[in-house]
C-alpha cells in the first residue's frame, strides 16, 4: 500500500492517510477483501505516531470502507457498502470548487482538473 504524506499540506496527517486510502480504494488499487498493513507497520513506514494511523483506520471503519478487528487487522469492504447521502458528498465538493473559484481559476480549467481527477479514479475501476 503506497501512501504519501505531504508536510506542507494543511490537512492533519490522519486526514491525509484517510484521503490516500480512500483514493486507493476508489481507483481499485485496494479491492474488497484486501488486508491492510498493521497500524504499527504503516506508522513506522510513514514515520508517524501509531495513534495517527489508528484514528484514520477507525474513521474509515466508521464510513464503512474498512472492517477493523483488534488483533486481526483491517480489511477493505466493498465500496458499495459505504453509506453517504448526496448532501454529505456535496459539501466537500462545493468547498473544493469554491477554493478553486476564489483562487481565480477559470471555469474551463476547473472542469479540466475535475475531469482529470475523475479519469484517474475510474482508470482501474471495472465497469
């Protein structure tokens, strides 16, 4: 499992881990049933506190993306079992789009960025 943390990223480290794992699941790099490395292993690999990774795994479990069992590890659940409603999904999308607009990015460039990101996410996902 390849996760990269960016020191100058304003998001907390645990949120970066959450977002990276979500992207790996969305792209199909971590299919259902994949056993994730232990909290201890990921923390050592990234050079962060164990609690950072444990919090990320718990949050992903709360979202229905992981099944975490103490002493047995974390297993990727089906993407379709994660529960979200459209309102919950629109809020972070609107926030990201607002930041791009406030940064002065033209509409066409925003659309290109969104399209590129979607293409990357769906590249490995089976139809």
